[in-house]
C-alpha cells in the first residue's frame, strides 16, 4: 500500500463516525474542518442553516464523538465547537 493510499484510508476511517449522520451534521462538520473552531451562531451564518438545525447537528456530532465543545473565553454564555475527527 502506498503512502497516498494509506493516508486516504486513514481519512476515511476518521470520518466513519460522521458517515451515517444527517446532511446538516456533515455540512457543519466540514465547516468546522475548513473554518476551525466556531460558535453555533457563526456556524449558522456560514452554513446558511437555521440555528435550530445547527444545534441538532452539533448534538448529533457530539454524540458520536466527532465534535468537542468548551465555553468561549470572550463570552461565557457561548460555546465553541471544535472538530475532533
């Protein structure tokens, strides 16, 4: 197996937990992958999804261990989400 093939296989394994989730969760995961850690409000703005849909997507992503969250340092009322896969 070449290095490129091994890298591609590792990438697919990494996303296995996300594969069976709804399309909205996949979109949010990809936005976190490309944009880095973000708040729910920022994710709704970037993905053009309703806040409720983003909240559901984040919940599903957290359930499968694909996303981790922490309190924002700038505003403790908000949470910052980060992709962990």
